[in-house]
């Protein structure tokens, strides 16, 4: 005979569920652990009390479902969540218990973060909306910086020195908050350069860093390269910053994204030399030769031909040394490369003749180069 079991009543009450995305994006949403507990209580109340077509739950309902919660503390937490834009509070009648809580802003924020990190579900970007968001964010930063300026009115040299330390701390705190990590040694050293050697104001640095972080640029060296360009071009305004990032940084990002797509030149180079070029690291080496060192595809193919002629198990390291030698000697065309090869062979013969004049110089042997793909065809025919 079955008996009533208390644990079945526990199951009937259900379980308090909370989206795991809140833990993943907790830092970006500026959430504290107490905030997550309050959101769990609100979500559980929503499950217990509201059908889908009705949104929002009242503070009184949350207190009924979760009597452990303190009304005053819960109200403070709700005000904080509303301030950071994660919930909306509406009072439909007098009394704090009748205050209604809406979670739509939280899920809108989560949706934007997920679409940002998962490009395959992201719709076509509206650049006008993005530009307006950038401008709005920059205006907010300018207002915050203006308030900071009003507070920082120090009369003598000691206070000015303290102000300099305050500037460093202000920017360092901003970087730590945005990256979610403590300031690294490299970033700290670069920050000193930006403030002391380049003499950037903290306000300008905050705007520059905000634009860098929006483009997922977190490497201190990459940021320093941008800072040097801004210093060289005398960019010292928000409008100039936006123009620089749109004209140079965004174009570079789109160019790099284009390189990651199928590249017939790389496929031809791999088939010609027999080197597997599917690995991302090997593609990056090719792009270094092509775009950083400025060699044409024909010159890279020429270096690959030399590698195949002179080595049995050659690789990209040998080609890299050949191209580096050509870059040092300013050799940029196949004709110049052929001339340099002939001069090198002639010099080698001359040196061997000088060392031992009693002996005739060895005959120069020329090797016939056959691409690996052709060799495979010949073998199959045999």
C-alpha cells in the first residue's frame, strides 16, 4: 500500500531555474552574486504565478514565494538592477508591495550579447544604428569625465602629483572592468607610456580604449600602435578618433576577415611546393610574405621553386630565409632574383677556383625542377 511521501510535495513545488547565460555574462552585465539570487527569486515567482501572456510580477508575490527575502534589502537590490538597466519597475498603486517587476530589459541585453558572440545568428548590421550607439556611448563618457574634472581641482604641486596617480588608477580601473581581469604587467607598462611619454589625457585614453575594446582589440602592443598613429597624426578629438577607427582600423579588420576566406593563391602555392597549407599558422606565414613584407605571389612561387630545387625535405622556414635575404637586398622581381642566383653560383665557382688552382673547377650542375603534382601523374602512368 502506498503512503504519502513528503518528498513528492517537494517535487510538486518545482525547481528554481536561472539562465546559465547570467553566470557567463555576469561581469559584462555588472552583476553581483546577490543580484543573481534576486533574479532567481523573480524568475521562480514568474513561473509560479504568471501565465505567458502576462508580464511582470509584483514585489509582494516575490515575498510570498520567497519569505526568506527581506523586503528592505530586496527593494534596494531591485533599485540597483533598475539603475544598471536590467529590469523595469512600475508602481500601479500605492505601497511598495504593489510595485511590479519586468524582466524584458534583462533578456534584451542577453539577446544582444549572444548575437554579438555568435555571428551566424547575427542579422545584417545597421551601421547607422551602430554609429548612433557609439556616439551615445562617447557622449556618456564625456559627461562622466566632465564630472570627474569638476571634482579634480587641486591647488599645489603635491596635489597635482596625486592627480597624476589618480589618472593612472582611473584608466587602469577602466581597463580591468572592461577586460574582466587584473591589469597585466605589459598593459601597465604600456599605460605608463600613453600617459607619460605620449602625454595623452585620461579622458582621451578612455575614449580610445572604448573604441579598441568594441573591436575586440585587447593586445597592449596593438593598442600602442594605434596610440602612436594617433600621436603622429595629431588626433586629439572624439570626431578625429571616430574617423581614424573607421578609415584605418575597421578597414584592416575587414581585410583580415577577407584573408581568412578561400585563397586560390595559397592553394596554388601548396600544390606547387607540396606543402600542406590548410593550417591557419601556415596561411599567416604566407600572408606575412605577401602583405607585411610586400612580395608578389610570383616572387613567393619563385622562392618555393628554389626551395624544391635545393632541398629534399624543405619547408616554409627555407622559403622564409630566401625571402628575407631578398628583402634585405631589395630584390622584388623574378628577373632580379634570377640575376642574384647566377651571381651567387658564379661567386661560388670563383671561390673554389681560388682555393685550389691546381684543380679544375667542378662543372655546374643544373637541376630540373618538377612540381610534386606532375611527379604523381608520372608515377601513376608508370
